[in-house]
C-alpha cells in the first residue's frame, strides 16, 4: 500500500511539473507574483466558504448537544480537513479527527461527534450533487467542450451520485456495525470488539437524527450548498487580481470543473497535478488562456496549503 501511495504521489508530481512546463512557466510566475499582498485577500476570503461549511457540520448535531462557540468549532473542523487534504483517503480520513478534537478540546461526546461527521458528509455529498448539476447544465448548454471532456464530467457526476446512494445504503444497514462485520471477516476486529456497544450507539444516533431532526439536516444541506456557491467568490477574486474579468456564470463553470476533476481523482493527495490540469483545460476551453488557468490553480493551492498548515497545527497541538 505504501508503494502504491508513493507511486501515485510521484505520478501526480510529474503531472504537475509537465503541465507547468507545457504552459508558459515565466508567464505563470509573473501572474502569481503580480498578486503581491493581495494573496492575503484570497486566503482571508475563503473564510466565507469555511463559515458555511462549519455551519453545515454544526447543524448535523442533535439540538440537545452543547457545542463550543463557532470559532472553536471551526478549529476542530479545520484539523480534520487538513488531514483530508494531505492524505489519499478520499476526503474522509480526517472526519474522525474532527470528532476526536471536539472531544479532547471541548468535551463533546464522541458518539455525537462521530455520528455528526457521517451526517454532515451525507449533506455535503447531496449539496455537491446539486451544485455540480447546476454547473454542468450551464456548462454544456452555454459553452463548447469537446466530447471527451463532456463525457468525463458527466461520468464523474454519475459517480458522485452513485457514491451518495451507496453511502446512504451503508448508513441504513448500520455503517459502523457493518464495518465491524467486515473487520471480523478479515480477522482485524480485535481492536473494535470491546467497542461494539459504542458502534451500535453511533449507528442508532445517525438513524434517530434522520428520523427526528429533518429540519436540521436540511439546514446542514443548505449551509453546504451555500458554501459550494460561495466558492465562486474565490475564482472571481483571483481572476480579477490576475487581470481577467469573468461573469458569475463562467466563474461557476470554472469552479464546477475544479470540483469535478478533484472528485474524479480523489485518491491523489492534494489533487496535485489534477487541479493544475483542470485549470488549464477549463480556461483554455473558455478562451481565457490555459496559462491563466494554471496560475489560478496554483494560487488556489497556496490558499489550500496555508489553511491546511493551520489545521495541522491545531491537530498537533490538540490533547492526545
């Protein structure tokens, strides 16, 4: 497995270098440097998206749970998101970390924490489907993409829908107890056997939430959906600072293209190379220049690394 991870990382790094070299590296460098202090605006502006996503997770708790204030809640979320970003775990490896940080730092019951991350991930998936659907319809109706790109976008969208259906199916069957049964088959259940009662409790908490807290689930879904659409702000600001003005429809198409590519290659750590390729492809297709797309991708990556570093700091300084 470690060999596979290294191979993926090497291929991704090679793809990154190839895309930059294939473009105009000097132009890309000049574009990025031209941002100067304004890169801080880009980094800070993402707090808008983080606010909606943090609220999306916050609404995934049952109403009786006493939660820390929004800032502390954000810190716990950021610790998990940093691991999601830096490890090839399909953006789920950091989810238990969020619950653990909430427990260790702020005393939130681990049962509530673990059930909430599953519920929040479900509402996040559902909102992503709606967001991508809107973007895909606009992209395919208003802009000309070649058949390969269009087919790739549609298949990725269908794949995300399939993952959501499968994820909901697993929850209905009892996600955590199903995991224990699988571990037993592979004789890996020794660590979890004494946690069986807790696993059953988490599954029951998830089921009860869907039955009794439908309004809170809808609010979680709506918060995440607003977060996806708020991502357009980042695209618009970066391109504006790079001297490119786009309307909000083009900003939506660009952001959807990024999210689709990252979803299709979820196993690549930090979407290295994937994000740059997506940026080149979509901005070239829109007639804005592939090099600008690579510059946009790298600026987004600078923002990602900054916030991921902050999240890792929170994780490392949390009680173990």
